[in-house]
C-alpha cells in the first residue's frame, strides 16, 4: 500500500518557511528600532508644539526622533502565499523613503538598509534554519 503524505509534508515545510521568514523579519525590525532610538549629532531644534529640544540627525545618520512618529509606524507584515512566504517591513509615512534615500535638498538618513546590513548575518541564519 502506498500512502501519499505530500499534502502534509507541503504544509509542514510551508509553515516552517513562514516561521523562518517571520523570525528574520522580527530580527530586522528589532535592529531598526535600535537604530531609530539612538542619539544624533546634528543641529538642535525645538520639538513642534512643545518647549522641548531635540538633536536632529546629521547627513548619513539615521533620522532623529522629534515625535517618534516614524519609529512607531514601522510595522512588519507576512504574506504567506505558497510557495514563497514574504516578509514586509515598512512605514506608511510618506517621508520615510525621503529620509532613507535623501532628496535634492537633503542628504540621506539611511536606517532601513542600515538595520538590515547590521543584522544581515543573523537574518540569513534565521532564514536558513531547518524547517522540517
């Protein structure tokens, strides 16, 4: 008698891949939060609508946090369409890509790629974990 376990194996492997992608995505997000929480060395400004001051980012540094809006809006999302699960990390803030890549009037404040680069080995290790 032949037993076909293909569907069960496929489901097990798919779930394992999803878990690996999720672990890698969360590692990237954790690194991003660390980068967006650090100190900066740019000019000193007033926080809008308050009397507090903050230090802006200098060109090449990750964006400074005046209101924490950018940092708190970066979210992760899983797309689990078989055969390739995908992890997505991003912010709905329109200025997030402008900060990452710069504009004609502002030098880049890389943070997303920097978080990936600084955690690349751990991210790849999590993606490469055994799934079944």
